[in-house]
């Protein structure tokens, strides 16, 4: 067997043992062995290449050396045999290993190489010393085993004796362990290079985020009675291994952290064997971690000294002015442009796209401002997709972006959350008045959790016994009693039945014709038999419609050649932009009518967005009209060469018109391929027709003479035929006589009373279209009946006949608007 167990101090005499410091890649170690104590033992993991692998670190303290520890990777059967047979603290002798370089080299006493052990030629000799440091005196009575054994060793049963002895002694605190005392160092006594254990009060923290490697990284600042402020950086492979800090003022216990000098100040960083435990910092709270989820190490214990340390820190912190005022605000106290922390309950969630997730939350209070309503696909919603009208008034829609999306995916409806550094963003939308015809502007408040970790930005789930959760539950119960709101579905999300969006009102939906045609209504069967041409009035129901996803209904239409194209997706646009270089292949020629400059875009920082990233070698050039610069109208137009799509969109929030450009082989400025947008204005993108744009070139759009430059001026100056964004839907109509497929696109804006541009960028407009379609064609399982629709339908034939000489007939819904009327029940 590759793992050989020996009696204590019984080592084979045929092994040539070399010091760990003498190991190197160039030497031949085929007949060498190394000896040391296991100071770190990882988990046995499965691998796609090898059945099992296990990482350990052994250390040789027999002689004081600069390098005394080395990492070892055990593979396949050797790993599976080693895991149950060897404990941390056992002495081992390794032979038959190969030597390789470590992927990363850290400062300290660990060797820059790593050992790999695989196959029948690799052996581990283990000296099974009694683990007296882990147990009580009873362990001294351990049974003596044979001198050599090939069986796997399991922990002896009498290792549990100290715990039983502890019960007999009757400790003062039930959670206090009988382990030997651990020395904790005051923050004012730290020295560089030491591995220590410390206690501290948290005065600042950042939630864990993905680092450049495989670990998650979190950072915090702690202090204690020494008044020393120390920064801590923690790297752990899982989110659960990090200290679960819920607010400033919490007390953390950190084991196995290493002190280092960083920019002239002492800092702490996690090392091998790191563990953490978090306690509430409020006087009067429990002295134990509230739940097991708040302990980042399953082997952590709580001793009498820990009890005294937490008690002393709570008493000291209560008399200090350490913390800023609590930024926690309920929904009832939110004001525009406010950054605040929100403690709430998650009711439902749904993905918006790959970089954004919608969280629907409430906290038992009602926001005094009108809130943004975000429409998502009900089939992709986790939790109740619909709530009553009364409940909707209590629900806040939180949009979570970028690195926080991964954390949001772990949440389940019913969880209690704390969202840090949430922003209340004011905005407005234009909606049609109920009287019809005109539009009015409505102010709305949206909640955004932006990407990055600046100012502690993030979110986390709170345990059910958290004091703030208990306080929130009481507030919800009081709100329910005072307002008599039917919120049982909100308190018990898992059992929440779908609610009608209309609440206590019944809605009558239908359509009205807006034309002046004097024609008699006919059936669909008669329309199908009628010769193509003209307008017809029909009364029918909407059996189905395509596409079901609204974004797929958006098309690009050329009024010159009547061509219709799909809207390019972001991946295609990004590939076009990345294929163009911001540098000319030869000497570049600056247009005579513009000024030019260059910038070096900042590379994104993986750790946090509030820290400067490295500057890449990429150079972005920009161009502005000389006339606009002289007239101090620099925000109206700018041209960029070398920016990516997300960078262009960011610039479109600063400038009215942003044009992406590239370089022609002759060094002149040229437009991008027209499959990408030639202009970005805010959230809108404008495209050109490849067929009808003859020899497009970049010219000065200010020569058009417009006081305010718009997309039409720029398209005309560049020689581009502008494509129009249209909404195209295919209706399947039925009337009991026959069925008929009709398109809705030319009059789609009239039908839904929403502009197509708003439908492409505005959540409220998208919600209005979705609600109209669901009312005219109730989804499967809904209780509503299909209304009868009065429609004006135009018929026309295709100009190109098929092989039989017959032209296909098409039908289009026109001169019709959807209407809604409500009657109280």
C-alpha cells in the first residue's frame, strides 16, 4: 500500500532524508525522501483528470531554516488512502515524488516548489503520534497498535472523551470549549511577519468579491482597546469561509492571520488554517454566534477567554465614537439621490439580462414616492409572478448589477436581506394621459445596486435569528395589523398564490377602429376568399401572437428599399468593434474640420471599482468638430476610435451624439461596418441600410446648418440611409368561421399607444405592451376571457409570384387602437 502506518518514532532505515530547503527542480530526487509534520490538510476532491486529489503542507522544524515548509499534491489512490489515514499534526516521510514550480510564490517560510505524488512508486510513511494537543488527559490511555499497518486509520473513539468530561464538570457557559488557551494579540502589539490570532471591532468592511484567481476576497478594518486601526484582507475559496459581517460594530475573531507591511502600515492577511467567527457588537446580545452560518470554520470553538474578549470589546466599543451613523433607512424614509442600507424580505426575483437581476422586496413600510415598475418574463420569475394592486404599492424593485448578480442568484424568495449602499435614482417617463392623445411626464424612483465594492456596496442574506430580522418581522406584523393589508402571500412567499394585477376591479379590454372607412363587417372566411386589396372590417378574437418575447419583435426597417432586418445583438456589435483598431495601419490623416486627442482607457480592476486599475497599452483617439468647440458646444458630438461597446455606451451618457469610427488603410477616418450602430444617443442606437447607403464617408455634420444636431443631420452628412426601429407582431385571429394570420407593425405605435423607441428602452412602456397583449390574449392558465376585437385589416399581395404564377396574400392590422375600461366589482 502506498500509505504505510508506523508506530511512533519507528522509521524505516533505507530512506535518504534531505532537508526541505534542499529541494529544487534541477536536482535528481528519485532516491531522496523528506520528513516533516502535516501542518495543513485540505479536502479530498474529485478531478476530471485524476480520480482524486488532495493538497497538504508539511513543515520540518527540527532545524531553524529560512525555508521549512513545502506544499504537496497527492493524486488518485494515494490521495484516497491518505485522507482517512493521516491527521493534521502527524509526522510523515515522503518518497517517490516529483518536483515542480508553484503557480504563485508567497513571502514566508514556504518552499517555492511543490511536490506531486502519483503512482505505485510514491510512498507515505506515517508516524501516528497521539494527538494530545487536541484532547484531554484521557488520550494518554490510547491503545498501542502494531508496529506496521496497511489499514486506513480512523479517529479513535476516546477522542470524544474530553467532551463527555466537560459535560460532567458543568462549565459556566454551555458553548465554552475545554480546548487549550489560545493567545490573542492586541492590535497595538502586532509585529511584521508573525502569524497571530486577533479580536477586533469592525469599523469598515466590503462584502466578498471574486478575485483575479480562484478565491473570493473580502476586506475589513478593525480596531480594539489599543486604538490601532488595522486593515485585513481575506482570501478564501468559498463565500461561506469568509467572516459573515452584517454591519459595522460587529466583533470578529480571526485565527491564523499574517502581519505584513503595506505602504508603511501594518496589515493582516489570511494564511493557512485561517478561520473566523463573528459576533454581534451590541451589549445585551448573545455571546455566541447567532447561527452556524456565521462561523466560517466548522472546527471553531468558543472558550472562556473568548467570552471575556467579546464582553470586554462590547463594553469598550459602547463608550467609543467609532462608527458613523447607521445608514439603514426603511422604504418609508427614502428620498431621491439617497445612498442607504436596506433590510428587507425577498419576495421574488428574475434575471433581466446577463449583467442584471431584478429583486422584488418589501420591509413593511410604504415608499412615499412613485416607484419604477420593471417588467420581466413571468416564466423566468422565481417566486410569485403577480401580486395584488394593494401589495404592489408596498413592493420595491431593486436592480442588481455586475458582480452582485452571482450573489443574487444564491438568494431564495422568503430570505431576509441586507443591501448595502443602495441608490435611489430619480427619473421620469412619458406616458399617455387617460383621456388619450397627449402624454404627460411622471416622476419615478428606481433602486439600483451598482457594480463594484466601493463604500461597502453589496448584499447578503441574514439568518432568521438576526436581531434586525426579528425587528423587521415585528414591523411587518404591526403594519399588517394597522393597514389590514392582505399580505399573507408576502409573509409566506413559498405559499403565495398568483394574484390578479387588477386587485378588486374587473377590467374590460378591447379595440376600437380609428379609420373612416364605410365598409360592412365581414367574417374571416369571407376575407380569405376576397380578392387582395383594400381595407376590411372584421370582428375576431386574438388566438395567439408571435414572438412571445418582446425584444424579438423589434426590427430595423428601411423606408427606401422596404427591407427589414433583425436588430444586431451585443455580441455581434462587440465583434465588429473589436475587429477594428483604434490605430491606423500607416500615418493617419486628421480631417481638416475637427480637433483630435487621445486617451488611455483604464483597465477594469478585479478587486474593487474604487481603486485605480492598471493602464493598458490601448490608445483611444477622439475627434470633435472645431466649430462646435469654438462655440462651446462640445457635448453635442464626439467621434471615438478604439472604444468597446460598453465604453461607448458610457460615453453616450455624457455626450449627446457618439459616433464610433475606425481607420481606412490609407490613414483616413472611416465609419464602422453598418452592421454595428453608426451613432449612439443616450440609450438609443441608430443603424444604417447597407443597400441604400452609397459610399458613406465622415463629414462635418455642422455644415447642415441645424441649431441642434440630431441623428438625421448626422446620417445625411455621412451619406447613410437611416433605418427605422419598428415593432412587428404576427397575430393569429379567429372568429368561429376561420382563422387568419395578420401582421401588426406600421400602426403598432397607434395600437399600443406607445412609441417604438420607448418600447426598446423604457421598462414602463414595455410593461404597457405586455399588459395589453396579456389582456387581449390571456396566457395559459389565466381566468380571463378572450375579448372580441373590432379591427381594420388591410389585404395586399406580394409583387413576386411563386412557381405557379400565384402571388401570396398578406394581411395587416391598421387604424386600430387597444382600449381598456375598468368597472369596480
